[in-house]
C-alpha cells in the first residue's frame, strides 16, 4: 500500500468578460485550496471530506462533492482508482456567484488526481476538466492563469491559449448576497441572435484581448456586449442595473460569468468610484492571478 498527499491551489475566474461569450476567461487573486490524501492498494474505505469557509455546512461531504467527483473521473481516465481518499477543502470562492467556484473544484480534483499518479504538468488537464465542466472558458483560466482564450477544434476538443495582462489592469468585483444558477442564466438565452449583434461582439471581443494586453484605455469600448447580458436581466435585475450604472460613469463593468457578480476592469483609482455606486454589495479589489492552478506535494 502507498499513500501520498498533494495540495492544489486554484484561482477564481471570471468568464465572458462582456463580449467574449464562452471564450474568454480571466483568473483572479481569490483562491480555494484542496488537500488530497490518496491510498492505493489497501482495503476500500468511504471517502472523507471536510470543508472550511465557503460552502461549509451546505455542500455534500461524500461522493457527491464536486472535487470528489472530479477526482474519481480523472482517476478513471488514468486507469488507477485509489482505495481511500481524504479531502480537506479550504474555500474562499463564493458559490453560485459567477466567480468560477465549480471550475476551481473541478480543476482542483483533476490536477490532484494527475499529480497523485505522477503527472505534474497540466498537459491534457484542460480536456479532462472540460469533459466534467462542459465548457472550457473558466477551467482554462483556472488552469493557466492570466487571460485565456478558449475554443474547440474541429474534432470538438477543448483548446486554450494564455495572454499576459497589462499591469495597469486592476479588477474589482461586486459580489451580491444572492445566487443565480448557471442553468437558469443560460436558459434565458435565445437559440439565435441577430447577425449584426454577432458581428458587433466579434469585433469587441478581439478588441478586448488587445485592450487587456496592451491598451487598458480601450476597456470601456472593448467590454460592450450584445449577445448575452441583457437577455439575462430577468434573472438578475440588480446586477444588470449596477452594470448599466457603472458603465454610464465610464467604468468597464460586465456580468462576471453567468452572474450575479459584477466585474469591473479598470485602474487602481476606480475602487472608490465603484464602492460609491455599489452600496450594499461586497466590493473587493483583486489582482489578476498569473499562476493558475498550483500543486504542491506534502513533505514528511
């Protein structure tokens, strides 16, 4: 019987960033940690899960836990299932707020499983995480850090590339007290959109990659969206109202992922302006996470 322990640190992520629907993601300096101990070759025992922080007292502490499900799926693909698993989750990412908590759990499980079987590089981890999550935008940013552009190749495989973000970009998130499920938010989107709206978003998404990397002064124009945010307003009217108010003041505000958190992509002097308009919201100044998922082996 052999036993090993790894610690995986995964960042929050914000997907879409306005016009980059299901393609763009940004890693943020708010992190979950999961410590996984796996035993191989011994008698099978029930999984043990403890959770501190966000989700404590509400998430399942058995095989239904998303990190456990991700571990099991990754181990199955690798052909080696441990006889015992012990998890300790330290969560800082709020759940159901559009900050990639599910992506962080999935990436944490996939990276931990790969490390415990001797695979420390993130090669092929994106494909494994995408098969669980169902879309690659959040998991790509969580894995790679920085700004990521994700897509599917002609065979349907998830692909992603990382782009460095200009040091003047200072993300601010406005987190509400209420949750909105991704399924509910996606359910409001139409099957088709006008060609003019699609063309407008293609141009703004391309501009956004340039603005985040080279020209932060273009972020307000670059974050304009016509594909998804206004369709989701009925599920989160307060979010849409805050985005509208912030943009009217020249701040590059967008719905973070499927919402209801609002992300502002601006400079270091924007925090007080955001706080003045987001009274009652949990306003946090963050940084761009440049590392992505980080794994460490426990030492004796």
